[in-house]
C-alpha cells in the first residue's frame, strides 16, 4: 500500500473529497497546463493506449478518471460503439462534455459523474477499461481495482497509463528535480489552486509503479499483467486481463 498523499494538508476532508475539490478548481486550466508540463508527450502516450486496444476491437469501453475527456475522445478510434467517461469531478466533466459536443461525439461518448470505488454498472459490462493518470488518485487503490475487475467482461482488458519514477542515471535525478521544484512552480504560476501541482508530483513519487503495481493487479485477480515503460520511465502503460470464470 502506498503512502496516502492528499492535496490539502490542512483540510479535514478525506482524500476523495479533496481530489474532487482540487480537480474542480483546476479544470479550466488543466488541458493547457498539462500540455506544458508534459511537453505534449502525454498525447503520444494516449495514442499508444488506443493502439493497444484497437487490436482487440472493444465495443464497450469505460474510461475511469476521464477528466476532460482526452482519452475517451481518442478511444473512438478503436471503433467502439459506446464509451463511458467517468470522473469524480463535475468541473472536469463539464469541460469534457463541451469538447465531446464540439466534435459531435455525443452518440458515442457519455460523460458521467461517478466514483471508481463504487461503480454503478453490473458485473461483466465492459470489453475494456482504461485509466489515464488516475489510479494514484484512488483513495483505496485495491477497492478501485477490484471494482474494475468486476465490471470487465471475461477476457476483457484493463489499460492503465500512469506516471512512474525513472531508475537510471541521469533520468532519475532529472525527474526528481523537475517534479519536486519545477512542476509545482509552473502550477503555482498558471493555476489558482497553489496546492494542486505539488500534490500531483508528490502522489506520483510515492505511487507503487512498475513491478510493484503489477503485483497489486495480480493480487486483485488480473492475469497476463505487463507494463511498458514510456519516455525513459517517466510513465508506464500497464496492460492486464480478466480471466474466464471457473467452471
């Protein structure tokens, strides 16, 4: 279990409520600031998630922590008939709904407020579930992953895109410098929420990445678990599968 980092150290609210408050506060600036902070590489990473799923031709996809809908919109390239973008932040979803509407995708993408730890869908609903930079915001990681396993169809795929920490010199040292000092500074300059980007860097640093996260997925019950480090290890794409039920 990773250390539980919260956005607002002086707040008495739980992590879930604080994360909702934080993303509501930064929702208007999130897309532009994200491009700056990641140097636009996050777009390339999402394309790889789409490519991984395209070969499986999922018809029904759930995109958890969809935020402003970037991955949900990109996932239309898989040919899926229905994509549900779910997020705990109404502010982020409002931005996402506007983007979906501008692209005329309302018939394919549905944006809904929801909690990853209490999904309102029946068992075995989705061919695929994706989470892009969201699992480290789960208040109870194992509970959220168990819910994902429940709503996946047998043989369905989970693809998680999440930040990780490089292990090789000089990328490890450069990443530490960037996330501890530059990222929070950029966030403070461009966001009215001065705590948000400090939290995002801190939560990334303590999140169990690589084989540690693979092992958590296996413990939950996922099979064929692999991870694919991206851009010198600053992010990873995790792929896992739900097995067939016992006969």
